[in-house]
C-alpha cells in the first residue's frame, strides 16, 4: 500500500470515528441527556378550578294526591309552564260531594238548634230575673207583715226553680253551640279534603315529567307531576378533591354547556355540598346561573371553570415540571450542566398550566420540563438544554 492509499485510509477512518462519536454524543448514551427546560419566574397568577357537572334545579316538587284515588282529569303535560295555585289535575272524589252535602245539612241543622237554644236561654234569663225580683219584693212584704210566710216560701221556691232552669238552658245552649262548631269543622274538613283531590301547583314553575294518565289509580303520596322552579337552575359540578382547596361561596364561574359550546355563561358558586363521592374522590359544588338561558334542559352536561382569587408577585413554573413522588411534589433543576431533584411546596395552579411555588425554588432557576432521552434522570446526570420555554 503506497503513501496516498494509507493517507486516504486514515482520513476515512478519522471521519468515520468522528461521525460515530458525533452520533453517540447526539443520540447515543455517551453525551449528556437532552432536556427541555424553563426558568422560574415571578408574576401574577389567576388560578381556576375546572369541573364537569349537570344542569339541575335546586327546587323540585312532586305533585300527587294525599290519599288513594283514581285520576279523573289532567290539564297539563311535561314542558308546560304553570302558575302558583293553578289546578294541574283532579282525582275522582267518589262520594265526597254527597258527604259534603250531608255535612252542610248537618251544619245548617245545628245552627238552627243553636238559635232555638239561644231563644230559650233568653227566655230563661228573663223568667229568672223576674222570679228573683219577686222573691226580693215578697221578702220585704213579709218583713212588714203584709203577707204570710207560706206565700214568701212559694215565691222563693219559684226563684230557685227559675235559677235551675236558667242553668239547664245555659248548658243546652253551650251544647248546641258545640254541635255547631263540630258540624262546621266537619264541613270545612270535607271542603279541604276536596281540595286534596285537586292537584295544585305550589309555585310558578315548569312541569318536567307527567308520570300517570287519566284513569290510573294512585296511592297516597305517589307523584303524578314533577315540577321545578326554573329560577333555581344550577350546575351540580364535580371537583377533584385535590383541587378543591380555595373554592368558596360567591366566587364567579364560567359555564359552557355541551349543547352550546359557542356561548360562555356566567355563574356564581351558590352551595358547597357536604357530601362527596368516595369512589371518584370528588366534591360537589353547585354553581347557579347569573342569567338563565332560554334554551336549557335538565341533565345537560356543562364544563365549569371557577375563578379563584388572584395571587400576585408569586414564583411560578410550568405544571409539566412538577413530578409527584411518594406523595411529594418534586422538580428537576439544572445546575452547572447537571440535573438535581428538589422538593418543592406548590400552591394554586392556573388553567394555562402554571403552578405557584411557595418554597423550594428561587427566581431564574432552571427546571426540567421534559427529558428527550430514553434514560431516566438521576442525581448529577449531565444534561443539555435543547429547548427552553
């Protein structure tokens, strides 16, 4: 092999070695691991909590008879708007009208008896007053010797009889008046019972379900109509328990119905339910509409974003940099070209992927977001930034 051939061989060998070395450095395991990183920054965070819920009504009413009966007529159907006091339907009262007529007749009869007893009482009072006056007058005449003792005793006996008759008449009048009260109570009870056979709307609302038809026999308490008050519509929202901290009554929210995703509706947190779902580890938050849209249906799914109080002048990093290890939040930071794991305490998080850092990091520190290499990061691993956010 001459000199030129040897030179060509060594040049090619060196080039091959450089290519292999460059490949191993860039894509192999010899070079630093390539990472995407970001700086720790300071600013104002506008945290939110996101949840998914369903449209429901706070005020629901089950309208049905208070006693067993057969439905006679129904006047409304599901989807109808009704007014407070409006009759929605009637239950067959069977012989109730006849019983009301009998009760009314008994009331009128007792009132006549009471009037008769009143007249007898007035007569007894007059007779008693006369008898008592005569007894006093005859006693004075006896004292003056004008009449005999037998005549005085006769007048005194008449006065005692009149007094007894008055007492008996008073009792008879009171009994008659009690019969009037009893008959009136029975009559008004029958009238009220007739109202119980009327299915009446308790509020201005909307019928959302009609669960029986005319001719059906119902037991007491069985619902014929289900009503809601449309002014009390809200979204029962499920919030992850881990994100629930900071949610409070009165906070504003944005509601986007799945049936109309082009419109953002405003709402406020109206109730924090004390019960939760132990299976999904979620809490329930009821968000009412500020202005209820005209076209909305019970059971509609909705995306709800609750706005938490702003956090000013706070350190933050992208949420992607946070790794949860054994229940603790940690981040990988880059120092002098090497990766180190740090324990951090995080606060609120925003919908655009920012997380508040309470302790563990300083301004302008570099945190690793993604590791482009297949190998896992370890303490002191050499890294190289290939992109920064």
